C-alpha cells in the first residue's frame, strides 16, 4: 500500500532526544560553503543519512513533529541544508541552476561523515522535491532512495506550460524568495514573509496585468533570473539543464513519486512521467524500485498535520480516505531502500491513485492502471460531447477572445476544486457537454484533447478545461490550470514559433489533462474552450508579438471545428474494473 496510514495521523513513539549540531559547513566543489543542521540519534555509531535541502530557511523544517525529527527518532542522521545563496549558505541564488552539482556534493559529503554508514536518502516537496531529481540525474554513487513530492519532469511544463509563461513565478519570488534576497543585499522593501504578503496584496493586480512583462522592474534587483527565463522560449535548448526526461537511466536510486490531482499542474504529470521513465529505464528488473502515489491534494497539503486540510481540496471534500501520514509514508519507503529493512514495501502495488467523487483508492502494478480503456467523445454542434463522430455538416463553434478583457479565474488565489458553474455565462468561450452519465464512470489518468481550431489572428492561446457537473449545476474543475493550455504558435514544441495563417485549420493537442474522478450517475462532463484563463499564465497578445516586449493587444475570433473533415475530440482514460 506504499506505506500510508488511513484515518488518524500516526504519532512517533517517544525516544531519547536526538543530538543536533547547528550551522555545519558543507563545502561545495567550487569552494562555496553551504550551512546545514545535522540531527543524529542519541546513540553512538554510524547511521543511514537523509538529506533535506531547501530555499525556504532550514530552521522552519525542524519542529518537534516534523519529518526531520521523526526520522532522527527512527534511527537516521538527517542533514537539513539551506541551498546556495539562501539564509545561512554562501553563494548566489539562481533557482534550480546549481542544485544538481550542489545536491551531488552534499549527498557524497553526508556519505563520508564519521557518523554515516554510507547509505543516503533524500526527501522533500516542491523545490525540495526538485533538488532531489536534479541531483539524482548527476548519479551520486551513495544515493540509495528518494521521495521527490509534487515536482516536475521537464522545464517545458514548469517555467512554461503549453508554451505559455507561468505568471505564478512572480508571486513565488515576491513572497518566498525576495525577502531574504533583500536582506542579504541590503535592498529596500519587505524583508519578512508577512511584510511581503501584505505588500503583494497591494501590488498583485499591477504586477499580473503589467505589459510588457519586461517592465516588471520590482523584480530586477531581487530576481534577475526571472528575465532570463522569459528571454528563453520553452523549446529553446537552453532549458536542457533542467530536463529530466531521457535521463532516467542515470538514476540508481529507488523513487517514490508523489503528487495530487489539484497540485500545481506540473505535479501529477511530473510524478507519472518520472515513474514511467524509471520503469522503462529499468526494464525487467524484478523490483524496479519505483512507486507512484496520486491523491486528491493541493500543493503542499499532504504534509499538513491538520486532517481537515488534507481531506479537502478547495470546496470539495473527500473524507478520511484522503488522509495519509506523509512522514510515515516516506520514511517507510526509505526504511526499505536506504536501511534495507524487509518491511514489504517492495511487494506492494507500484501504483495507488485516488478517485475523486467516489473517494476511494485504486491500485495496480502499472500505469495506466490495468483495466483502463480509451473512450472517445467528439465535439458537436449545440454544445454537445457525443460518442458518435460528427457528419459533414458539423460546422464550428466560434467566440471572440480579447486579451484586454481576459477570461478570469474567480478562484485564482484559492487552489483546489471550486464551483465554476457561472463560467459558462460568459460569451467569450465555447462549451461542450455530455448527456448525463447512465452509470458511474471512472476517469483515471491523462485525458487527451485534439481541437481543430482556426482564427483570424497570427497567434492565440487555447484552453481546454474539464469539469464534473452535478445534477444541481455544481461544476467542479478536475485539475489545476496549466496542462490544459496551448499556445498555437508553439504547437510543434520547438525553439521557433510558427505563427498562424488566417482561417487555416490547425490541430492543437492536449495530451496530459490529468485527473482521477468518478462521474456519478446523472453527472455530466463539461469541456470549456477559451482563449485565456487569467492570471495564472501570461496573456497572448494575439498580434504575433511577444508579451515580454509589447503591450499592444487585439481581439481574435476563434473557431473550434467539429465536422467529419475537422473532428475535434476528447479521449478519456476510463477505468472499467
């Protein structure tokens, strides 16, 4: 069961207080010193080591109930480190760029210490999850296992998504990164998280609506890397330094991949892609040492000790079944593959995934889960989704997208599932919907959409958003914004844009509409197609110019075709058993 406890959280048994050594110097290959706190069991001897690396101040990860404390009580030495350029550590912070080398050096340093038995594992969520992968593809010889939670597989779905720049980086930098950067450099402005959040409330709208993006001058001194990210298109080979895909053969560690359906959109895709990549790289190994755990959670909530917070996502509740003991889950996995304990983890199903709506787990030894079949629904006239392909007279559904008046997310600051029934009252989108399901229908995995689209503009963004619509009209979103958007000029995924010709029909493909949801009998599946979903991602100006360097916008008429010649479709992964 991938070692997670249902219901009440497990509390670690009392143990002698661990030894904690503060501000330990860990020297990197280039001479930069990173600072860490080292927790060790009270007993003497050599211990397996866990490494946790963070940009968020290592002191915040070490309270009495933390995974760090529980690991030390369990018999691990734990290294808790500030990454380069953050808090106690020397050097310049350049997000993610140094984490491969620094992670390698820290893992090998930990393995060589006199209190270490040479076996090292890693854990962490979000940025502390990403650092694990970036180190692992460097092949540190003493890394035995890792649990990278809620992180990415490719920078193309992380800094950008579908070719569109992710504007949430501005909030992350302002609230989580800039305060320490200002303090280190003596810059004016908020120097604590509370001060930064208060200021963000005042400037957020200005920042998110700013055009061109190169005019975000509030970030220039504290985050010069933001402008470098925006200078490089997602298909630019420059991004290859952060690419995990194709590098799984370099990873020798056992890996538990963990995410949630309402995680940041890169999370579930990253967990699935990384899991499948490891399984493929490890061929026919009896124990491929790769697991996949997908719950209903939002980003970070799985670590919360608050049962209520774990058991809901936004306005949707999932009950006790959704609650896991995060620390116990990851430590049990690490017990098996770092300490070598025969606790049965290797004999349990490789995959566990949660079905929202049904509020139940499904498991199996492969992804997609055995019993998954593809079911195709075609877009049709009068806003319908049908199992029968359209005829020659199918036509098209049209709407006007205006970046000056974008479709806005009313829940932009509230992650998770919400009731979007009123979204369809807008005129600047197209809506397609099934008849009520005649029986419970389980959709688990990556739904795929292929939309045949034409427009009168040289470039547009197209969003394909999925909802579970109840008989009372409640319309819950099934994933977080991100993998449901595609910039038409980036449809080929290369370094160069391919602008559109007026009225020509283009196939836009959305291969990773990731979710796990049971549509109850009487519910409908709704697909909403629109040209923006602000403010999560940058706006397409629809002029052919980049939003990084221009502020000029224009409306565009977008047609979604649904005829026998141009058949737009949605392919669902339906779990039949």
